């Protein structure tokens, strides 16, 4: 069972963003509000904090998560999905009318 999975709709949005922005990176930091959701940025020139760990890739895009969240979620499978509507974030998909979200379930 894969730790990190992605829906087909989310892959479509990721591919749209790749076509517009080039290399991408996902970051899910800790804290409140936007920090609790997947945020997609242009990879070139983006600083990855030492507090983030790489947990995998989705659609060829590296996915980093806060190391404390990674520990908390170590027994969970993470599903990245997308919904229509603008998220309240600086994430690239927001300008396209989408918002990424993460769902988790216990790994068996």
C-alpha cells in the first residue's frame, strides 16, 4: 500500500499547473489554516525548510510535509485530491479555481 496517493482529477490539475509554471513542488507545513493543506509552488527558487521531509511524489512532483506531521501521520495513507473553488492560499491552483486537499486513512 502506497503512503501517498492522488486522485485522477488532482493529477489533471497538476498537469495543468506544470504546463503553465514548469517544475512544481508540494509543501504541507504545520500550523493552522493554509498550513494544513497541500500547497503547490513553482519549484525553481522555492526554499524547502529543514523542518520539512520528503514523503513521496505525486504526478512526478515532490511532496514535502512538516516532520512533526509526518511522525503523527506515519500510520496513515495520505490521499491528495482537489475540489472546485478557490482556496484561501498562495498555492498555484487557487488562481485556476481549484483547491488541493488531503484526506487520510489508517494503513492496513
